[in-house]
């Protein structure tokens, strides 16, 4: 019996070593199964899709181990999923410990998480300036690079809208006011107060609470709490981000009657205090 236990130990050790050698989670940079990579977060489209899954934007595969995204990013946060079908409990490329600024123009080492995205308090990639970027992810090197290529470009939408609503973000619920369509423009003249926050909503059903109905037809600012007006002036022309499910809204910093015109095609909104 005294010779039997060492034999068992050696056999178990062999199985562990063999399993470790085959477990791609322990050597993810060589994992041939990572063939798709997605950006998720409010710096792009938002966090959650209609079925509570990640609201994912695919990166283009440009090499055996390299993926890229080219386009607009707003201030906010990102996480990076690398499942075939994005899953909160799946595989993610994340910062190592805490929220990390991504748009530095330098390569940054990534950590691989096979056990999910870490939730709301987990580490995220931060975008500190709204602009055009190229993000290059190299899974073999375990690095990510985010380079600024130009100013944020206003992007409209070809989606059809039978109705449009100004949403005033009150403390516990949204207040919806209908807008009027003239050509491609939707406009409204209404009284707004200092401290109000507003955004816009393109569904036919009036918005009476934040949870239902689910929609991605939101028009939001590039930065949360962006002032609607330019300084002391009574006008402001703003780019919007369309299709996000985040809580970004424009801030109203002066009482008055406002005329607001939104053009879904050009990607622009005009605020005017009368």
C-alpha cells in the first residue's frame, strides 16, 4: 500500500498538467476560439439590449489575432467582450484592477476574465474625450491601443419616426411632451426650468416611466449634463448620439421658453431660449 499513494499522486498530477495545457482560459492569448470581439458601453451605444444581454458593437477582425474599431466614441466607459454571442457571464478583456483611461494613444496591457464582466463596479475602459478613434486589440500580445483620428462626426439616422418626444427628466419619472414634424425637423416650444435635464425619444408611445417600453430610439448628448446653451448666449447647436440606452441628458441652466429643433438626418439639435 505504501507504493500505491505516490502512483495515484503522480497520475493526478499528470491529469492536472494535461488539463492545464488544454485549458485555453489559462493561455488565452493563444486561444483559437476567440474569433469575435465586441465593444459594449455608454461611450458607444449603451450597455443593455432588449433581452438584457450586452448591447454589443462588433470589432472588425483585421488579422489572425488583431481586431479593430474605427468610428465615434463619446465620453463614457467601455468593456470588451470576446464570446461568439456576447454574454455578461462570458469572456471579457478588461483593465487589470480599476477603471483605466483608454484614449491615451499608448498600448495598454489587458486582463482576461473568463468569469464575466465584473458587474457595474467592475473595472472599465474610460473614454475622456468625444472624438473619432481607432481601437486596435491584439489578443496574442494582450494589448489594446486607442488612437484619436479626428473630431467627433455628427451621425444622423435613416430610421422612420411617426412621433418624437421631448423628455424632461424629473426626479422619479420622465415627463413627455410631443414634438411637431416639419420636413426632416421635429420641433417644440415649451417652458423649461433651471435644473431640468432633457433628451429625446422617437417612439410612438408616450414615455411615462424609465423601464417600459424598452427602446433604443433615444437621442442623447455626447457627454452627460452637457449644457444646452453656449455660455451666456441664448442659443446652442449640439450633436446627438442616437440609439444609446444610457441616461445621458442635456442640462438646462436658465429658466425660460425654449424652441428646440431636432433633425434626425443631420445628427444635430438646436436649442434657442426665446
